[in-house]
């Protein structure tokens, strides 16, 4: 009865998760195995990994659950077409063959895919479906450390819901209210992602990173013409400016006329106008999220908040809610997007469908195990895999590895760090990370251009020892999943000259703003990861040793990949990325690789290997 496999697939960020008797055993995104970013295909590799981690065959699973209901989604497509007919015929004609051949008959497709993994079986009898927002809400509340909480889900769209509020109590989720398609904060943000030249369902975090370079000059225009926001945070979008209901793009000519020109082309030079647009949509998003959370807190009296859905990855808005003091405590699902729906679906079956009792952790820790839920590799296997790949390495004991790596980082070297179980969700959290010294004024630009091959404006996150957090940042709360933005403390900032304050846009990038300039964004903010000895003792030990060498309890932590590549999974992935970038050294398990010792013939032209995101 207690072994449940959750699946999300066929839109973006396909994933699988395995829950056994309520405990989260394993979870991973399909992209990490296929090396295709945001891979939407059936997560066969992620399922095989989850089964292997649990030591189970697919036939031993009691329930298999899909994270949404395809028939309800098809109903939305039909109703949307009828509401906008005949204007939406072009997009309807494009979507219908896919729905008729695949999505409408998704149950049959799922059964066929499961049979390909597990052979003939009673797959039909084991297969269940949850609603999309139910999956998100379950992923937010059930792993949280709270017995009772307000649960807010915000994303593009599920079947119909785009925003939903629930009360979680014990093993139940009671839906309070919903906003429905086409009125969607996720789709509004995605419209501006598209308009500023970034990829929808991928580049939203770039818009968030670009926003501090601009001024919210268009925020009033957005609120006056495009979105009608009520005092309680509910809103309606004026559909005459959008094309996602009836066309094949996000925005239309009326939208383009309102904001002064056509959408920016991908890779086109970013101007101050694009930065101002990013700042404006971020300001509007912050305001909507704050109004929603304020009104829901007042209405329900709840003092704890759980967040999920793609909008919950907007750590700037999350940080505003945290600093507002509306709630005593906030917990955000680290895989807040569609990947996390696989986990939520499995937990919804255990608690809601099967009615199992829920017991929260007595030490107030969450049930995500730091989000380290992916594959790990034993030391002997790491050595074999690296040797087969042609790597030259030294094997150290754990103390020696921490000491050597900390000294390299203190000397200004960039380090690839591949340790333990891979993270679940879009953030690297010290298991598949590139690490560097945050005190270096040149490090942000250097990492972006020489290591990540990505836009120079993109900020990096600080991984900070939890016990030292309040001495460096205006935050004294756990942020283990890098989902809260908070200001750097005043006494750690550097005052800017009059000339520096007068700079515009990207010119602001090269001005050191604090004692840790590589992780301080242009508005003095930072996207914080608190590092805890209980969930990642090795990473904690590394930062602690770096602190004893430098006095700084912080490292730059960015995901171990280049632009357009999924985060590395295997030792071979790590070695390939190392050999295709300017990373100085690589630690995989207890193996240490130095750039100068590697065979130059194995260097890769890595920059154009992946489709740009």
C-alpha cells in the first residue's frame, strides 16, 4: 500500500519521485539523465533511477500517479477556443492534432510507457491522477515542517487554476479559493519574458536578475492598462494585449504598441528599456504577491505560509513577503515548478487518497532532506568512471580534500564540486555546484563569461553558513533552497561615489558594492542559500574551513553547467563540463582534478554544445 511513484511529464521539466510509507526516497528531473534542458518527455530514466534507489521493480509499486488531469486540460482548450472563436482557430488547429494523438489519450500513453519499463502488468489498476494545483499544494505543505499552514500556489496554468489558496492541516488540504485561466500571474510574467527576448518557461529567472538594472517606469502602465489588481490581490488580465489564448505567441501588436516596439530578438543587445521593462514586471509581481499574502493572512489568521508553483521560484517576491512580517515562518518547495508536481502527486495519494496520518519532524526540519534526492556515486565507481573518461586525479581523504579545496578557493580559483546525492529542483545547493571566492570584485564577470558562457548581468548566489547568516545579511531565517532574496547588511556594504551612482544599466555591474561583491547584486541584494551541517556536512565543512582561512563564511555557489545545459548528474558529466570550461579544479567524491594535469587532447569545445536557454 505504501510505495507510490509520482510522475510529471509532457509539458516541461518532466520528473519522477518515489514515496515509501510517506518518506521521500528519491526524486529527479528527466533532463539530468538525457542532457536536454527542461526535457518534457516521459521520465523513463528518472523512474528507473527512483526504482533503483529504492531497490524495487516497477511491479512492486502500489500506486502510480500522474500530476494532472488531461481531460480537464482538454476541456479548457475547447472552452477557450469557443470563448474566443473564430479568433483562436489557428492555435486550436495547431494544438488539436497533438491532443488527439497524444494528450487526450494520455492514460493509454502512460500505460504503454510503464509497460516498456516494467513489462506487462496491472498498470491500469495502479494508475491515479491528481489535479495540477493539488499536486503543487501537496508538494508545498506535506514536506513542510508545519502542522497547519496557508498554502499558496501560483503558476502559469494547470487544468483551469492559475492561483489557488488552501489551508493545510495534518493530512488534509482544504481549497479556499482559486483564480482561473486566462488570468494568470505566471503567464503575465512569461509574456514579459517573451517580450524582453528570453525563452518562456526557462528565462523567467533572467528577467528577475535583469530587473535591478532598471527602473520600474512601466509599472503604472501595466497596472492601468493590462492587469486590474484588487486590494485583496485578485486580478484580471485584459486579453486584448495577449496572444496565448488565440495565437502561437505570448503577446500581440497591441501589447507591442503599448510598450514602444516589437519584442527583443534572442541575443539582441539589451538596452535600458529592456531593463526597465524587467524592473516593471517584477515590481507588479511583488505588489500582487504581497496583496495576495496580506489578504489571505488576514482572512485565515494563519501564521505559517507554504509556497509552490512556478511563481514561487521568484525569490525576489518571496523575500519581500518574508520581510513584510505577515507570517512567522515561510516554507517554499525547492522544486516549486512542474518537476515538483511529481512529488506532490505521490504525497497527495499517501495523505489524501489513502488517508495516512502525517507526523511532522520534532526538530522542525522539513522532509526534503535538503533536496538531495538524486543519484550518488560510490567512491570506487567514481574512480573507475573518471579513469575510463581519461581524467588524471589524486585521491585524498575527506580532511585533505576539504583543506586543499578551501585553499584553492581562497587563492581565487574556481572549483567544480560534485558530491553526494544530486539536488532535486532547479538550484544547485552544494552537491553539483561551481564554487568561488565571493570577495573577488572580478569573479561575477569571470564566472559568467569564462565558465558559464552566459550573459554578464546574471547574478550569483551566496552559500553562507546558517550560524553566520545574520552577520552578513538582513535575514535571520532558514533559506536552504536559495529561494529568498535579502539585502546585504549595511555595515558590509561599500558606499558608492557620485559618479558610480550616476551609472546606468550594465555599467553598474563592475562597481564593487560590498565585502562580498561577487554575490551582491546591483541593488545590494543577494539570493541566499543557508548551509546546514545536518543536511550537507561536507559542504558545511568546506565553507567553515574557507572561513577560518579568510574570515568569510560565504562561497559563490552557482550550478555546475554551462548556459543551456542541465546541471551535471554523473562524474562523466562533471568531467566533460570541467574540460569544456575554464574551471581551475574539480572535486568528485574524494578525487581531485587540476586543470594543468589533464590531457589537453580531451579539452572540449563546449560553448556551442547546448541550445541556448
